[in-house]
């Protein structure tokens, strides 16, 4: 995987995870948590997507592309 693509995945993962954290602390999520005991599905999916992008980015940077 190209390092530029890995850095893009890493940056996108950070942004999406931060949006997920912000969504988890929103008024809508508070109302959902009051009735169901859990935050909204949107915030959970954003956190999961951000984590997946972070893993892809870190893995891509750790392995790198080796040319002989």
C-alpha cells in the first residue's frame, strides 16, 4: 500500500472518529441514551468506521511498500 494512501486513511480515521465522539455527546444521542440506554447507531458506526480507517492507515504505514 502506498504511504500517501495510508496517511490519507489515517487522517480520515482521525476525522471520522472525532465526528463520532462529537455525535456521541450530542443532544440526539443523549435522548436516545435516556430511552434505550445506548447512543445512536450513527455515532457507533462513525466510531467503528474511524477505528477501521485508523487500523488500515497504521497497518499500511507499518508494512510499507518494499521495492527491490
